[in-house]
C-alpha cells in the first residue's frame, strides 16, 4: 500500500459506519486531518489515526462538499497578519511594551 498523501480519497472507519473523506493534512507520522461528511454535523475536519484510514478508488457523492470545505479552510500553518510568524504570543517582536510618559522638562 502506498503512503497516504494530502488530497487522497480515503475511507475512515471510526468504529461506526465508514465515512468517505479526503486527506487535508498530515500533522504527524501517525495521524491525519481528514475532511468527512457527518450525517448530523455536515462536512467537517477530523483528526484521526492513520490506522483507521484506507484508500478508496472511486469518487463519492460527497466529494464536492468536501472539496468546498477544503477550499475555504486556511492552509495548515498559514501566517496571518496579527501573528507574525504563525506562532502564539504577541504580534510583533518590536514594541513589546507601551512607551512611558514623557516629561516636559520642568
């Protein structure tokens, strides 16, 4: 079996009925973020162990909704304007605190 890659069509078997999905991200060597359609919640992203993910050869009827979810979700690790480097904490390295009151020289 080939290694799972981002964008692969997969089946997720979480213990209940198997769900058709598309791999969105591989954050580690043993887990995957998969877009699936839940009957009660609709299209969503789930982090699942790779052990319950298998390849599926055929397209499913829910693939259009899953691709739309993936298209409107920001890429993992994306940098936004406020976070600077994508990490947690303050927005910028400079100006770490407010300026003190400046006296007039009296």
